[in-house]
C-alpha cells in the first residue's frame, strides 16, 4: 500500500511541477486562495438544506480570504514571503498544511471512501485541465489554472456508493 500512496502523491506533485515549474510568491498566494476555496466548498456541502447563519457567515469570510489570496493581496503575499526569512513561520505553515492533509484523509476514511482512490480520480480529472492544443495549462487573470475544453469533472459517485 505504501508504494501506491507514494505513486498518487508523486502523480499530484508531478502535476504541479508540470503546471507551475518555477513557483513564485504570486503562485503560492493563488494556491493558498484555492485551498481556502476548497474549504468553502466543504462548508457549503455541510450547510446543504441547513441554511445556518453560522455556516453562511463562515462561508462569506473564508470566501473573502480566498479571493484576497488569489488576488495576491499584499498583506497575505508578504506573510508568505516572510516564510523564507523566518524558518519558524515556514515550519508552522508546513506543519499546518501537513496536518490538514492528514485530517482530510481521516475525513475521507470516516465517510467510508478509500482516500487513495479519491485522490487518483481527482488527479485524473486535474490532468484533463491541459489545453489540448498547447499541452500547457491556461490561467485566469490571477494565475489560477482554469478548466479547459477537455476538462472532465472527477467521477466520485462510484467511490461514494460503496
């Protein structure tokens, strides 16, 4: 099983290396914004038919942070840049991101889905974002990779019905 997990992680890492071979602080800012965006999607899924003011408020706040990161708002960008000169800051951010990966895998497991299979399907879907004419990834004005004409949404339904 260890080799399979390494292969999925390698596949995802390779996708990022292909998509963003020389990441900048702007790219890091956009990626953090995408990370917040995905968290919002999780909150929206949990708020389904709930219509909770608490969820709505959290979603608005986190969406705002997501957009600020994706727009490379100077305060967020500056905080990320400080990671290079303050090893403790970088270590804390790396630890937090790693913990989020671990807890996300735990949530997938507790939802009764196989995390490795979910990651494989999402990685497969991400590969379809390439522009078929150039083989490159197209981006929006902020640098976020967009879903191109060949994009195929991940098919997670079969993994969720087991």
